[in-house]
C-alpha cells in the first residue's frame, strides 16, 4: 500500500462517459489498496474555449482576470469526477488548489509552484477518501488565483507527488506512451519503454507537448518515478521516465519534435558595443518574457543584427518593449518572421559523438528544406525552418536517425 498520484488530461475527461471511465481507473488503483490523489485538467478543449471567449471581449485581457477565467475549467471536471466516483460507491472529495494550499509565486499565467501544504490532503487520505484536485491552478500568499502555464496540470500532479512522497506519479493521456516523435504526424514513431528525465525535459521544451516541461524538471529534481500512459488502455504500462544512470539503451538521437508556436524577431543595425545585448534581453526578462534561440551577426559600419525567438503569445508585449529599446539604442528597425517552426533532435547519446549535426543538416538538405537559424546544446540540436515544412522535416530526421518503427502499433492515439 502506498500513495499514488494519477493525472488525467483534457481528452481523458472530455465528456461524461470518459469521466466515468476515469472514475473506474481511479477506483481500480484504490481497490489495489493504495491511497489515491487524482489531478484533473479541464474537460476537452474547454481552456481553449475560455481563452477564445476572452479574445472576443478584448485583445489585451488583464493577466489576473485571465487566471480567474481559465482556472475555472478544472473546477468543473474535478466536481464531476468526484460525483462519478461517489456514483460507483466509493468515497471522494474534490479540492481546488486554494483549498489544498498549492502556493505559487505571484506571477499570473505562468506561475511556479513554491510549496504544497499537505495537512488537508493527509486528513482526507486518513479518512480513506479518494482526493480529486484541480490541476493547472495555484494560489499566491496574498490569496490571488494563478495558473501554471498551458499544460500545467502535469506539474500540479508531480508537485503533489513530491509533497506527499508518493510512490508513483502516473500521467494518463490520449497516447499509449511517449514516442520518438508525435505519433499524430509521424506514423512510424516508435514507442519508448523508458526515457531519461533529461531527454524528456529537452523533448518537452522543444515541442513534445505530451508533458509540461516543469513537471519533468520537478520529477527529476526530487527523483519521482513518473509514467506516461493511456486512459483508454489501462493495462498498458506506457513509458517510464527515469534517471539517465538507470537507462539501459543509449542512442545518439532518442526523439524528434517540432514547435510551431514561436516567432522570430530581429532588431537590425544595433551599435556594436559592450552592454547592448544585456540591455535588450534585460528589458525582456524584466517583463518575464523567455527568449529562446539567439543569434548575433556582424553587419558593416560597426553595427550588429540580433535575432531571437519568443513564444507567439509574447509577441505583442515583446514588440512594445523592444520598440522603446530600439529608439534608445538608435537601432534601424525591428523585423518579425511568423513563418517559422523549430525542429529539434534530442538524445543523451549525442554527447561527444561527432557528426550528428552534419547528419541533421544533410537530412534537411535532402528534402530541400532551408535552415533559417541553428542552436545547439549538449543533448539537443534545433533548426528553424519554414512552418509548413515542419512535419516533413521531422519525418525526414526521424528516418535519418533510424527511429522509424515499421511495425508500429496502429492505435497509438485515441481520438
Ligand atoms: P493531455 O490533455 O492528456 O494533457 P496533451 O495533448 O497535453 O494531452 O498531450 C498528449 C499529446 O501529446 C498527444 O496526443 C500527442 O499528439 C502529443 N505528443 C507530442 N509529442 C509526443 C511524443 N513524443 N510522444 C507522445 N505524444 C506526443
Ligand atoms: N487545462 C489546462 C490547459 O489546457 C491545463 C492542462 O490541460 O494541463 O492548458
Ligand atoms: Mg497536457
């Protein structure tokens, strides 16, 4: 007997029938003698629906009010799941993050969890209740509601698992496992029985949105055994995410991903002097904008061009901050390129192995796909390409690095 945290994503709780299916999965774990804490996302695409509604009212919604709005989706699914568990004859209680005490920093829309109180959870567990917690949301010490960023319920689940010292954290979703690429557009994606935290973290950061990056970061930090598995095939063990030292197989590239949610911004002809990059990126970081790829190239007349990418949701705020910096620096102009996708290869086995970057560029050249920008880290290489060729590029890289599974299971994704 131990504590198990189970997280069910939006597609797993999309309608009442699916919520009943989730109730069965929860009860199965409870009947095995475990104490069960369940984290749920909002039903289906209801978070998107709420975001679109806000967009019909204003193009610049207040961040606090946005959190008040989008945190509501999880309240619906948690109450319905608790009811479904009651209906099946088992005890359950649903709790909002504010009721549990999931404390976050005072930042709206992408807050980080700083503490999880366990008193209330332990009390309900000691009364043998199944606890259903609303994912994605938190509360600041001032009592303000926050959200953790899109896909953040995974992180709620891992944070609860850490706080409760849970034996397992199972992330149930609409795919049967983590694959070497998104099975929606790479039919030959192969299943990963295991993947290391560091590779999974990189994959999640570069667009494999099967897991929220911060959930993997936290699981790695606290060594939480984490699994990605299917809500629709409960006997499938899915993928285990573990420390790299415990990995059995190494290959130079273990996954390929695309991120189509970035934009590239270039600031042209900035003076070639010390401190310029610090001013540009300092202004962005002060406003909580994360910058991804950065490239600086020397222009003539002691001037540089600096190009970088940000998430498209940060485009408007980036442009207004940058315009002020541009004027102060006397830079020529700001140029935006929306037609980009970042494609990346990830693998712990690429460390100290030469030729991986060359093979990546070769695979893209073979398809006549132009590279707009390149960035590398120890276990990842990313290239910016034209948006509409992103999936084709991922498939080409997947084949190049011999990740194709010719006998891949057909029912990887449950729609
Ligand atoms: P949930 O609502 O359960 O949180 P998500 O949509 O956030 O589900 O994540 C599941 C989706 O992640 C899958 O449907 C799949 O299309 C996508 N995905 C992207 N990359 C991968 C990958 N490498 N392996 C498995 N799924 C992936
Ligand atoms: N409902 C939130 C979202 O759609 C959180 C989540 O699903 O993890 O982003
Ligand atoms: Mg998700």
